[in-house]
């Protein structure tokens, strides 16, 4: 209950009226396909990871309302190597951008009218978003499926220079989960009724290439990702198996071409360990792949 009160207070704190002239509604659709080759436990398997994102945002200077839908997850020819879930999710919420522009002093009386000089010293302190999220998640074999929903709170830093690159984005969520199919739970005699799911996630992309000469290394990025989950009220059998908590960590070294090579936009190598529920296998894996970007669509007033 304390967590619910805290998240609701954050939502109220994000509310702020915006001048109508500044607000605009933006819709976007992005889709990526990542063919890859994964190896774990001395076994190799080809796979494909689709990533679909649809978003609508009514944005003012600092406060925005948003709706999002996402679908994706890795599909492997050898499903036994899958340590991540497939999911379809939707979210509704409010976000606030903490941006402080540099003050520009007014011209002295009688000074000729001229365009104002570029502002310097502006600071971007990131973005805080809070909202409701509903998600369907499943293993690749569909033997274990959950329907989850709850409150989420996210802080993201989008700075691309200096120390801002090293500030992680953080996501926390408190959700209720209902197993739709629970073969793994039944196999160990665990409860198959609903439970509480708490999640904490952090990720950072430090912009490795921008800090290294020469200039052609600039599209080189390192993305580090950590995800931890805890399930409450799942029964002693589930805890005995050590499956009431789950941690997943991954690091991706990615090179994005400035101009796509045919249909290929990125090359990457990825290391991961752990599992993302409802998957129960936790294996260290290496993935080698490319990213094929489909044409993105962005709708803005007057565009």
C-alpha cells in the first residue's frame, strides 16, 4: 500500500497545465527485425527477434500524456535455449521532462531588434514517467503464460554528451500476475493462483564510440542492462526451487551504420546471463546478429 501511495503522489506531482499553443500530438510506429545466431552450453541456434513499437503522445513543453503498445522477444529454432520471454504490452501514463533552459537577458532599452543569441548552459535532467501497464508474457513453447498489470515508474536520461551518458535509466514496477498456463509450476507442485510481482530494471548506453578516435567509431555503442524480479505469495515449492526471484543481465556491443548497408542498419554482439520469467532456464548466452530496420512512421501536426 505504501508503494501504491508513493507512485500516486509521483503521478500527481507530474501534473501541470501546459499552454495550449505549445502542446501537440505525435504518433509513431517503429519496427525492427534482428536475425541472429545464439550459442549456449556449446549449442548453436539461429533465431529472429522482432521488435514492434506503436506510440501516441500529447506533448507540451514539460508534461506529456502517452499511450504505447509493444510486442517482441527472441524466437529460437531451439526453444530450449530461450532464457527470455515473448510479450505483448500496453501502457497509459503521464511524463514530465526536467529541462532547464539557459536564461537569456532582455536587450537594453533602445537597442536594435536582432535575433536572440543561441542559448548556452541549458541543462537536461531527464524524464520521469508514471502509468499503468498491462502485459501478456509467455515462453516460446507457450507452456507457461502470465497476464500481468500494475503501476510503473520510470526515470530516463537522454543526454548524449559528457557524464549524462553514464546516468542509467531506471524502471520499477509493482504488478499483479495471473498465470494463464503454468506447466513449470505444476511440475514442482507450486501454487498456480495469482501472485504479486515486483520488478526493478536499469540500463545505460555510454556512447562508447563518441569517446574514441577516429570519427568513424562514433556509431559504436555499449548497452548494459540489468533486470531483477521477485514474486510474492507463490508457495514454498516455488521458493524451494529458487524460482521466486529472477535476475537477468546483458551487455550489447553495437555498431550502427550511418547509412544502411542494403537493409542492414546495425551489427551487434551480445552477452547475457540469467532469465526473464516466465522462462525458467538461466544460461549464459552469446548472440551475434544484425538489425534490419523497417521504415519508421512519425505523424506530427503540419508534417
